[in-house]
C-alpha cells in the first residue's frame, strides 16, 4: 500500500483550516469516458482520427457541478498520456489526494501543489483542477473569465486544418473557412506534405495569416527544408522537432527567420524560461491540459507577458466543455494571436451543450458571462456519448 508524503502545502495550510477554508465540500467525483464522432477525420503527422475518445470530469459539491475535459485520446500519440493512463492515475492517486486534502483547499490555485508529488500526467491533473475551477467560480457566482482576470469580451479565432488527400481539396477547405471568417489558418504538415503544399497555399492566398504545425515530425537533418519555409512569410512554425526537445529547437531557431512556437515541449513555466533563455522559440502555445491546468496556464501567460512573448490558446479537438474553458483562458490580455478555439460546428454535428459555441460575428466568439465556464451541458447528449462512467464518493476516502 502506498503511503502519501505530507506535502509542504498541507503543512503550510493546516493551522488555517478553520477560519479560512472556502465553503466547498466535494461530495463526489464522476469520471466519464466519451466517444464522439468527428464531422471529418482529423489527420496530423502522428495519425488520423475519426472518433474523438476523451474523458469528462464532474465534481459535485454544494449543490453545483463543475465540469472539465481530460483531453487525452485513446492512444499516447500526441504525448505520453491516453485515456487509460489518465483514468488510472486519477483513480489511484489524484482523486484520493483531492478528497484527502480538500478541507485545506482555499482556492483552486492550491490544487497543483497537492498534485505536485505525482510526476507529470498533466492532462489527468488538468481535468480535475479545471473542474474544480469551474465549480469554484459557479459557487462564487462569477464567470471563469472574470476570476482569471480576463479582460476581453470576445476573442479572435483561428482554425487548424488537418492533412488532406490532395492540395486542391485543401484549397477548397481553406477558402470555406476564410469565408466563415476565421482569422488565421493553421496547416498540419509532415514530411511529404510540407513545402509544396505551403507554396500552393501561399500562391492562392498571398496575404492570409498562415502558419504550420508539424507535431514534432522533423529532426535537425531536415534543416534545409525547414529553412525554405521562410519563403512563405508564416506567422510561425509550431513544434517542428521532437516533443521533448528545446536544445535542437534553439539550434534551428537561429537558422530560421520564421518564429518557432513550442507546443508539446512546454509543461511548466520553468520550461518556458529555459526555452526563452536558450532561444528555442519566440511564441508559446498554451493548452490548459498540456500544462496541468489553469493555474500553470496563468503563470505561463504572466511570465510570457513579462518577457514580451506572445501566447495563444491551443486546442485538442475539445467538445463544448473543454472549448468553454479555453475561451475563458483566451480572454486574458496576452492572448494576442487567434487561437485554435473554433466554434462547436468546426468539429461536431452535435455538441454536448444546450447551445453550441458559435461565432458572435465572423471569426469572433463572445466570452460567456454566466457563472463558471458559462455554458450548460445537455445531459441527454452527454449520456449518449458516454461509454463508461464511474462515481467516486467522498465517503469512500
Ligand atoms: O498540435 O495543436 C496540436 C489536435 C490534437 C492534438 C494536437 C493538436 C491539435 C490541433 C487541433 O492542432 C486544434 C483544435 O482545433 O482543437
Ligand atoms: Mg500543436
């Protein structure tokens, strides 16, 4: 049997328990495994998916429910996590830690300190932390955006387009997304679907804000090809090299005019400091899941602001609940590049919300003002796409 180390967090907060704790008693946590069909298959350099497999977390307490998504897939292809690992780590370690320490939690910012003794597993941690943020905001009757000190009433939106079977098909897609109003086009690239594709796209659309995301498909041996991408005046190239690298990226960035943006390599604000000091990138993609939750996302946002580094909000093909968390985050001031925060209709025929997330005007989404994430889940649809459900009751811990 594993025994828990008493975290420095508990030592620090123990004396304060009675007078300072927020009124938030968690009654139960529900984990759901979800499977939702995508409108179109989505292909990246690491694979193609037709159905999105992920998890939803519900935290029930004080008569309210906080919701979040665990943005894993069924296989560990984007990073090392998948639904199986996330469920295991949540059930065995993170949920017990949350229940056992809940009386000491005064603010959701403190949860990451409780989880810190468990190494990595950022997507799993983020699911629980994010659901707690939603519940905390709902109980305070404040929007998630407002408790993150979000300043924007609406956010600019870009679109991420997967690898297609032909360039002509891609051109048609880009044209239709531009007509819908998307403010930035991101193309997935991989060896064999890169230079020629981007050249054709640039010829057809000489002035659009355009970028490419390689999902770590290249190595320094491809440096000549990557240098040639400078011809296309891209906003940035996202994660060209290995998912865990910042050293080779620093060598590559010195050879490129195009800014490098890091996605997979960044988990903690310290990773950002090291990458910037090495000169490995000039822009940071912030995904709530990949950095372990909103607390770390805020730290990265604030740190990048202090170093004059732009950030933008990435996406993980979220359903409406995860999408709403992303929109709240993207309302913070330094999110000054359109994010991968498309409306529900980009991915889903049917989202799991009462009202799908929509453009308020072409290319813009209004930041919800209601309590918490500010969207209402449709329970019937949530249940329709749930393939496994388990309840963890506080009395068992
Ligand atoms: O690298 O940003 C990525 C989707 C799944 C996994 C990784 C990535 C993506 C996307 C799509 O680019 C972003 C979105 O529209 O949700
Ligand atoms: Mg990416």
